[in-house]
C-alpha cells in the first residue's frame, strides 16, 4: 500500500457486485488508503454491497436512487452527517431499457430516451451540484463512459447518445468547477462483462471484436479501470481535468481490422 489516498475520503456510487467497474475502482482506492462511503440503489443491492464494503474495511453505506432528487438530497445529507467534507466521488451509473439496447436506434421511445438521459447523464450533474458543496478545498469527480459515444457501436443506440451527452457534461463541469479546484474526468472503459453490460444486444460479439482488434489484443479488466481511476482521483492527476481517458487496450485508436485478427 502507498499513501496515495491516505487522508482522503469519498463516495462510490454504482457498486452492484464484484464485477462492477465501481468495484475495481473502490478496491484500488482502499488499497491506497482512501476511506469510502457507498451508495446503492434499493435494499436488494444493499444486501450485496454490504459484504463488499466490509471486505474493504468500510461500513458507511446508504441508499440512493439518482433518478429521484429527494433521494439524492437525502443521500448527501447522510454523507454530511458523518463527513463534513469529501475529496472525491465516483459515478458509475447508467441505465436504459434493455429492449432498446438492440435493434435500431430510430425505434427509441420518448419515455426510455428521457429515462436514459436522466439516469445516465443528468445524474452526474446532479451529483456534481451536491458534491461541490462538500469540497471547499477542491476535489475530484469521476464518471464512466464508453466508445459508443464517439462512434457507432451496434445495439448501443440510445446509450451511445447518452454517453455523448455525458462526455460533454464532463467538459462543461470541468470548466465550471475548475476555479474551485474540483477536477472532473471520465474513464472510457472497453467492454467488460457486468450486470449493466448484459443488457446490451450481442455483447459477447463486442467483447470478441475488441479482444481481437485492440493493440493489446485483449479485453480490459476492472483492475485496469481501477488503476486509472486511482490515478485520476489522486494528486498524481492534479493537472488533469475535462479528460475522457480511454482504458480500452487501445481500441479507440484503431481505424482498420487487424491483419492477424481471425474473422468472427
Ligand atoms: P453495473 O451493473 O455493475 O453497475 C451499474 C450501476 O448503476 C448499478 O450499481 C446500478 O444499481 C446503478 N444504477 C442504475 N440505475 C440507478 C439509479 N436510478 N440510481 C442509482 N443507481 C443506479 O455495471 P457497470 O458496467 O459496472 O456500469 C458502471 C458504469 O460503467 C455505467 O455508467 C456503464 O455505462 C459504464 N461502462 C461500462 C462498460 C462495460 O462494458 N461494462 C464499459 C464502459 C462504461
């Protein structure tokens, strides 16, 4: 363990199980001395998150549904009861109706479009509003995005549109909060098999395609994401804000299928 995060504390939002990207990040932060609080969506997930938090020696957990502003207010009030200030927040939250994460984007319904934008995009801004009030001496916010915001990935559909808006939110928030020394960044993670990802049509094909065509010829793990999360939330990244940092085995730089990649 290094003292990289010693004396720092923050909130992890979006831990569902030990395959969550949030778990990769939380483990790395705890390993380097951070104190963590966890918010979870609903009692059922709370029962899964509790033992994971305990594994990291943490016991500060509370419920938060980010689509409900009263629930967000209550969560931050609970956070403030124990900690007057925080140093970082990890927002690892996204949601869309899985029936619209397959087929054509033009079939997206208004209801699901609005819900997806609310939970996957607006919530990060709503969190930033509340977190900055607890960061009088600066801090760092981190969210998770995906390449489907930059280029078309089959089936990603409305989630790709939402991630584009999330990427842009990162930049506007970085500009707004920079004078307060609050840094705002995103990790654009390569595909990883998680609960959320299982809703995406043909996800196994996406995984295989990335493995065969990325420069590192492999898929990334939640450990890879955790390492980058630790960097972005620590003082090592003190000069970095508004950044969309790819942790995707290099896939985003590739313009053509690799010569040695077999047909899939
Ligand atoms: P996950 O299922 O482990 O995590 C998604 C989390 O979102 C869950 O904890 C869920 O409870 C939470 N959530 C959904 N709706 C919510 C709400 N209304 N209120 C509060 N929480 C809510 O899956 P994951 O893949 O770890 O997803 C985390 C983030 O990473 C998402 O933003 C996702 O889009 C992003 N991401 C995932 C991948 C991947 O391939 N898995 C790649 C790039 C980016």
